[in-house]
C-alpha cells in the first residue's frame, strides 16, 4: 500500500506541476499588472468593508474562513518540513510562490464569485461551479467535485490532526487516541451547525490565533535582532546554490518550497474560491482582491515567522538525499512541529512546547473546519435532490471524523503523503480551469479599474457584458 501511495504521489507531484504553478502565477501577475503591489491598499480597504446578509457572509468572514483553511499545519509543520527536505533556501521559494500565487488567488476567487448560486438559502460556489458554467464541461466539473470531496473529506484532514497529535504528545504526553477522540468530538459540534457557525467560529478564532503566534514570533525575532541579516543571507544563498553546506539539496529547495508553499497558502489549489463565493459583495473582483491578500497573511507573515524562529535558534535538521543529514542539530526530533517547538523552547523552556502545541491545535482545527465546508459545498454541487444531499452530508460528517481520528494514530509520513496527493490533484484540475477562464476575469478587472478611476465604489452589472450563466449578476447588486 505504501508503495502504491508513493507511486501516485510521484505522478501527481512531478516537476510539471511545480512549473505549472510558477508559470501560471507569473502569467497572471503580468496580465493583471502586478495586482499584489498596485492593489494592496484596495485589498486592505475591502477587507473591513461590507456586511453579511441572509444568503452570504461578510468579506471579513469569508477572509477568515479562507484564512482558517490556509493558516494551518503548513505554517508550522510544513515550514519545518520544507527546511528539513530543501534546506533554508526552500523559504525563498515559499515566498516566491506566495507572491506569484496571490495573482492566481485573485483569479480563482473572482471566478468563484462570478459563478456562485443560491443553494438552500446560502451562497455556494467554487471551481466545480465555474468549470460547469464557464467551461460548459459537466464531466470536468464532476471530476473536480469528486476529487475535492475525497481530498478535503478524507486525505487532507489527517495531516492536520496528525500534527496536532504529534505536538500534544510532545508537550503534554497525551496519547494519539485521546487527542483523536477529543478533536472529533469538538469538530462534530461545530460542523453540524453549518456554514454560518463555521464562519462565526473562524471570524473570532483566526485573528486571535494568528495574532498570538505572530506576537511570540516577533518577541523571538526581537531577541535575535542582530542575526536578521545573516539569516536572510543564508536563505538567499541556499536558494541559489551559493551555500556549500546545502549544495546537495539546491534543486530540492525549489521543489519543497513550492510544494509546502502551495500546501500552506493554497493559491491556485481551488479551496479558497469556495469561501470567496460565500461572501456578499457588489463586484466579484472585490472578494478576489481580499483573497489575494490572504496569501500574504499566510506565507509572508505566519510562514516567515516560523522560518525565522527555527533558523535563528538553529533548531532544525536537513536531510541528505544520498542518506544521512547535511545538518543535524536535533538528533532525536522528527521533522515537523517538533522543530518549531524546540525553537520556541530555546528561549522559553517552560512554555515553548505547550505554546506551539496549542497554536497548532487552533491552526489545524480551523483548517479542518474549512475542509468540511469545502467538501459540503461540492456535495451540494453533485447532489441537487435534498434527500440525497442530506444523506451524503451525514456520510461526509462521519468520514471526516473518522479521517481525523485515523490521522492522529497514523505515522507523519503517511499522513503528509496522502495530504500532498489531495493538494496536487486539486491543483492540477483547478489551474487548468482558471487558465482557460482567466480572460473573463481580465474583463472584470478592467471594469473594476475604470470605476476606481471614476472615484466610484465598484458595482458589477452583467447586463452590460452579458456573460452567460451568471444569474446573480444579471443586474446590479443592491
């Protein structure tokens, strides 16, 4: 079984996907004229504007829901894994995929808004919806929906719960089975309440958890302020094979930086458009810009904070592809959250492991909530009859709870490999879709910029452009 899983992983995560992610981000960045920079002020303005409605959530709630999916295990365990497999240079490539991926996130989130629909009184949307309506391809849409249900309902939750379990065992000596049952019980209470309860929990938990973690990181960065130039120099030198110590993993730095960058910020993966579609906005591009900013929060802030803590304190190992280690500062520590726990404990021995364990628990748990929402949205897509949909949703709830428990008692390698398969499968399908559909986003972006120049609050009126299958935008939104 492990050999089969590894073969599937190697097929999905070939160099072709790495290049597709990078080149797509470069192309969208150029076509949208560097929106990561030119629209940064607008992103911040939109984040706190707007309100929810009976059908949709506010821009900030949608941002929080998307961040709850983006800010997770990848920001703590994923960064550590990138360093362990690709050396410090992998962090540079995480930055690159975040910057370029922000443009991809704008495109996919805007498409999510364009082709959303009202389902059971709530806005629903995502890649399956824009593939069906925008590309007129039911087979492609169903393929994405089924792949997403499998990925977010079974493959991905185990990565999050495995990291929680690992950190809790290290900090509090809790058995994996106890951790698994506790996570499953708490998750059951929340997901049964539906999208409104999930978005409400995310709205309050996400700012708190991200703020506390970044505050701790800033304290550690402040304590090591004089090392900042040296650490940044190490990252850049290792990224471009100018550091002899990490020469053996120079090529892997790109691969692992992109892999863990995508896993962390999810740009182009196709998960964030589900949250983006749930927002109540007057122009599809507004939520696109908000989601573009969420990539910055994830990678530029949280991932960088983790990387600096680890590199400042030297609490990491780097594996040699030929066997053994290039660097081994932690002989008894498996790659993953243990690196970050050791880094914080280096300065705060009494609370370090516990703090990271609790932060990781918040990060990973809210990510699992977001996964459930995404899987439920795709069930709504494939099953239009209420009786069938209700049965499938309950089956999903059981599946994700079982997945969470199994993840806690599995090995880290198995959990991460299955998670990467889920990420890669969705990324392949979604990137192809947004490349084929991006010209429609360019039209909306030009419309948005024209209204900006006219000093107007942009409102989209599809009666002007007459894009088909955009029923909710056939007239100006109130």
